């Protein structure tokens, strides 16, 4: 699932850095992208949650921690 999460996010967001850790439906996403410039933390999280929504609804992702930053943060 870590590889699938990485693939989904990297297909839609140009990332300077992306790592996904975790197992058994509990994951942590650390992402650095300048596409987040000018966005609040909530807006950034909504983007990631939106990309992974199908997996959250099916329970394949139960807990998701997101650390989303720009390259200047």
C-alpha cells in the first residue's frame, strides 16, 4: 500500500520530496511541494485526502498522518 500511496500522490503533485511510512492501514505521508505555496495546512491536507479518498472509504487506509510543506518551510 505504501507504494500505491506514493504512486497516486506523485502522479498528481510535483514533489521535491515524498515519503510514505507505515503498515496495516496506518500511514504517514511526508511531502514537500511548491504546489502548496499560499495554501493553509487544511487545504494541503484536503488535497492529499482527496487523492486517497477511495482507499480511506474502503478501510485500506484507516489512519493517515500528513506533513505537507513547501521547499521554503
